[in-house]
C-alpha cells in the first residue's frame, strides 16, 4: 500500500515552480499549489469506487476550506499574483 503519492522530487518541483525556490515552502502560492495537488488526488480516490470513504471526504472538505482561505488572503494581498496562480492551476472557470 502506498503511503503518500508525493515524492520528494515532486514536492520540490511544486515548490520550485510556484514558490520560487525548492526551500520556499512557506509561500502562499506554493501552499495553495500543494493543497491543489492533494485535493485532486483525494478527489480521484473518492471517484474511483471509494464513495463511502467518509473520513477521506471530511479531510477533502477541510483542505478545500483551507485552500479557499489561503486564496482569499492572497487575493487581498496581491491580486495579480492571485490571478496568475488561478490561471496556472486551472481553478475557477
């Protein structure tokens, strides 16, 4: 059984792409990108014959809420960065 779908290289790549460098794990953009990856992974888990996995569903809802709050913070602090991040991640049609 696989513990985590994130490898160290994948995490480093996300932080490098969205946070500026591999060590900038605290940037809002990198955190949002990381949450988006986890949300997509758990969404696929729930779609593929795991509809009754309620604990994962609850965790998914918590992550969506956390991402929403971070996006709201980013939109108030830096609107251009917010818009470019949404475009890159493919959020909000």
